[in-house]
C-alpha cells in the first residue's frame, strides 16, 4: 500500500470521512448509573450490582459528575449545550449488554454542534490534493475546521472472551465468557460531521479531541486499553460531486496509526471496487492491524432497528445559564489557547509552541521549567525541552512525568548556561551526565572540573599565542579568507580544554584580526 | 388493518420472540386494538399542551459520584445457567 496509490485514487475520488469517538469517563469514581467503581482489569464480575447487571426492578440514577464531564467536553469543543435533554433506550440484543437495551441519548443529546481546528503539516499534507483551495501555505501546511455533530452520554457494555476459536475471534468459538465489570461505565460518544477528507485529517482530529479530553481530565483516553475507541465512516464520491457515496463503517483501530492506515486501506479498496464498476456495500468492516486490511464482519444480525424511546426510569435534564456558566468557569486552559500564549508571552516560534501545547505532559513539564528560569529564558527552556530532553525521552521510552531528569534540575542547567558558568556545548555534556547519574548539574560541573572561562585577560593571552604560532593563516585571513575564523576558534578552544566562553573568544579574535 | 402480518413478524424478530402462525394472527388483532386507542388519543385537541415523557414535572435527578458496595461475585453469578472462571458462560452465538 504505497502513498502513490492513495494519491492516484484520491485524484479521481474524494474521501468523505466521519468519526465516532467513544471515550470512557475513567476519571470518575463510579459507573454511569450505579455506585460500582470504575477500574481497568481485575477479576471478572467483581464490580457489578443489580443495576449494571440489568436485574429487573433495579433503578439507574445518573452520575452527576458524568453529566458535568460531558457538558465540560461540549464547552471545550464549542458545542451548544442543550436546554432540554434526556436519556433514551436503544434496544438490541447482544450478550455483553445485560438489559437488552443500552441507555443512551437519541434526539436530545447534551451537546450539539461545535468543532475543532486541525492543523495538518508534514507528509500528511500531500493527501489533501485541493490543499491550495483550502488556503495551504507554500510548504503544504493547512488548517481545516472539522465540525462536531453532537456529544452524548451513554453506558458501556461488558467484555466477552470467545473460547475455542482462533485468536479469540468469535468465528469458530465454542462458547464465550462474559465479564460485566465494564458494563455501565460512563461512555461519552462524540460524532463528527462528515467533513474529514484524508486519513491524516482523521488522525489529527482524533488526536486533538483526545488532547482536549486529557486536558479536561475526564479520561485517560487509552486507545490500547480501549478507554478511547474511534470508529470511522468512510465513502468515496467523484471529485466535484455533491452527493455522498455508500459508506462503510470501519472498527477496531486501537491506535492513531491504525486509524490512519485503516482509512488509507479502505479508500484504496473502495476506489478499486468503484473503478471496476462495482458498488460498495453498506456494512461494518473490521481492521486487522497484523494483516493491514479491513474485512467484512458478515454479521448475521438483522438490519438495525433500535426502537429508541424515552428512558422511563429517568427524568429529563434542563441546563440553565447559571449551570452552564458555573461549568464554563471550571474549564482549564485549552491546547489552542496554550499554544497562542507560548507564542505571545514566551516568544516561541509557531512550530515549537504547537509541539509543546500539543502534548499535555510535555507542555506541563515545559511550564515547570519556565517557572524555574523565568519568562526571559523561556525560549532557552523550549529549546532544551524540545531538543536534548525530548531526544532522551524517545531513547528511554519515558514520559515527561516519570523522566529521571525533573524540571527543577533542567531549569538549573539553563541558568548555569545563562550566567556563563558553562557553555551551551558543555551543557549538552552535563545533560547527558544528569541522565546517566541523576546528579545535579552543579555536582557534575564540579566533578568534571568544567568551567567556562569568560575572563578576557586569560582568553586574550591564549588568542595571542595561537595567532603568533599560525602566522600564515593570519595572513590568509587578513587577505580575505574569513572562513578561517573557525580554525582560530577551534585552536583557542583546544588550547583551553573547551572551557573558554565561545562568545568572548569570537569577540577577541575579531578585535585582533580585523583591527 | 394498520399493522400488517409482516410487521408483526418483524417486531417479533426484533424482540426475539418465536411465534406460531396462529399467535401472529392473534397479536395482529391485539396490536391493532392498541393502535385504535392511540388513534383516539391522537384525535384529542392538545393545543397549548407541552409534550412530556414523564408524569412527574421534575428534572435533573442525579447521584453524587460516590462508590457503593458491589455484589459478591457468588451472588452476581447465582442465577447464571453456566459459569466459568468467574464469568457468565454463554453458548456459541453469531459468528
């Protein structure tokens, strides 16, 4: 599956993609409609009660914090909060759902409308063939607004293990085991408008939504463990057409890469079918990350007919201005605002601001470093955090939160460069030692006998010696070969064991040579 | 009649009910009787009456996010026809 093939298909076909993002509210103490605790894993059926087991007569009562979390998500994503809202029953049979209906929301969800701006840069820009028309920069970078249709609240299902088939698949299984620990966990469903046009846009949109939810602290959004699940509806239409084609729903992508790759595959598959004069079946398809393809679930289920009706066990919700304003006041600084602040207050370049505000933990870490060094050194802090520190995180497979080098130590290192104790080059060495030994920068500098000599008297002495013993080069330099400056700097630094302040060395060399 | 035999069979399928032919005929009559009552309600002049889904005029009933005791697993599984490793064992389905 090459990128070229994707481009070829996208030249004649435009992809129309909408996402459904299910997020378990893992930050809650309890489930959506009962007091059973919310946790991942553990012994089967140990966190269940009559409500989440669907026992007759058990009465579900909504978790107020789950409702608040959903309204917060809506406010963070520019949605309108419904004045009048309620739960509905969605009726279908499946063994992981004990009541044979799911309490969900139908025509009166908590949040309606909204959207996020998604920035596309790098290789992914090429997938958007009409990027010039959407205002792309010369390097291809563009921003697109993806609308949100709605955000509603519902309950999660239990989990099944299929026994006797291959790889735990239901096909060929002899029986299944059901664990209802997850059943009834609050599940927030976000539905996007079908305004996504490329796999890369889908990935960036989902990443942005995840970042907002992480910032709000409503979920750990762990795609591998399934606390965030992204399904995609994708169809193709001829470029220039207005009407949508027949769509397929793709499921089982448990990483952002899988989401991207599954969509790229599905666009190629549908393009091939349509180019050959075939038609697309409206069906659910399963992404197999190992085989890198989607396949039809061929479920024998009947056509969906959920017969939604208002949940009689629960009264409706009204949200007035006071309630909404109270929650709005609880919103933390959101990623876009954070990025803008980094540019405006710290003077960071756009790219650096985007990377730091695009990663909640890294952004928090960066801010702690800035707290230590002060705003005037924020750019130096960004350079170190995005440079050596990020390289170390990648190499160590670590996260900012559990990094061996804390923000206070990093701040100290920046200060030691700023006050001239060591050079930027020496700082790299010190950082490597900090990672290796866990020592404080000062200890390392003392241990290694590192000193940066800024005393111009001492440097002048060495400069004069170096110039005297390289008379030929001095003559060449003065005759116009200014590239030799580096040669002199190197010679002085060598002479001084790398401890001279390069800025002072440069200054003195210029004074002597250009005189 | 408003509800066809085919619709009765469809609804029965959705509800996972296995009906004999004579039961389908009986239910078709009964469901249509219910619809006649609905028609009478729909014929009422309800100008100025707000639609409602509940009899009680109360809203926003919630509970605090506080953990309450769960069932012991033996209790949770007590009515399970079959169980294995603490899970409900169910026969082969779908697939």
